[in-house]
């Protein structure tokens, strides 16, 4: 299914990027340009990325968390 009409990015493209070692959604955007034009697909693209991204382990997960105030 096409997720990003502006750049013709499908759910398969996003899944492939996530499974091939793309470390963040922002990195995926740099590679595929998904969600960088009109932005309508941004939420769906992030959901697909999260479904297919490799789980992040302990310290790496904590490194990406915002700092507590």
C-alpha cells in the first residue's frame, strides 16, 4: 500500500528500510523522503516504521529517552 503519495513510498519500502538497519525514523526520511513534502502521511509512516524496526536494547533505548526535568 502506498503511504506517501508525494514521493511514492510504500509500506514495503518503509518496512525494508526499517529491517535493513535504519536506526531512526529521521534516518528513514533522509533515505526515502517519506513525510517530507505535505506531511499527510507522517503519522502512518511512523507507525509502519515502528512496527518493523528492530527492537532497541537497554542502554540504547535509554539514550533516546528525553531527560527528566
